[in-house]
C-alpha cells in the first residue's frame, strides 16, 4: 500500500479512503461509494477481513467471503483500489495511506477511525448521508423472511 500511496501522491492525485464490510452489496453501498469517489481522484476502499467482520457483526457474518467481496468492489467503476485489513478498524492502514479525504457514513459521525491522522496531515473528513431503507441487515432479513405473502384477514359481513 505504501508504494501505491507514494505513486499517487507523486502524481498529485487527491486520494479518498473509505472502509467497511460491504457484505451483500446493495444500492446504498453503491450510492455511498460513488459519493466517496466524487470527493477526489482515486478511491481506495479498505475492506474488513472475514475475521474482522465476525468480531463486530457476529459469527453468522460475513455472508460472502472477503475474496468475493473484494472482487465485487473492485469491479465497480468508482473503486480504484481494494485493500483487505484484519484489524477491528483501519487506523493503521489510514496512517500508511494518508489520504487527502476520509469518507465515512453519517451513522459513524460519533467516531471516525483515522480522523486524527488525516486531519493532522492536512486532510479532511467527509460524512456521507445514508440511503434510507438500504442496509445489509435489511437485505438479510428480507431473504430470511422469503417472499411470503402477507396474511390477509377477512372481515365478516355485518348483520
């Protein structure tokens, strides 16, 4: 990662970093990643490893393995690099990369890992609005519920 970071800085590219599990990719993720990419010239996505996801999401996650999640992310036009990290948070990776912009979802406004090092080095943190009604947990719940028809109750005719 250091070599890539050096090349990008030498080429005077504005580097943007974001991170997450990106377990079951959905429209909310894509909207978020497109927003992140618009903040600079190059988007680097830190991807939580399988073990990292299990530690904070539980034993039933991730649904998709890290290699598959990385492949899907890398196929998106807005993503330039995908880097898998094993730690609980990407602070070490952010310190290596020193991005110009660190993007995180507004739901993480209370704590942005790496904020201190980015701002100390002249970068900025941008919070992205979340897409209402779009979440991996919601997708998983919908799958588990299946497409069961809603139970209808019939009203009785009044006498």
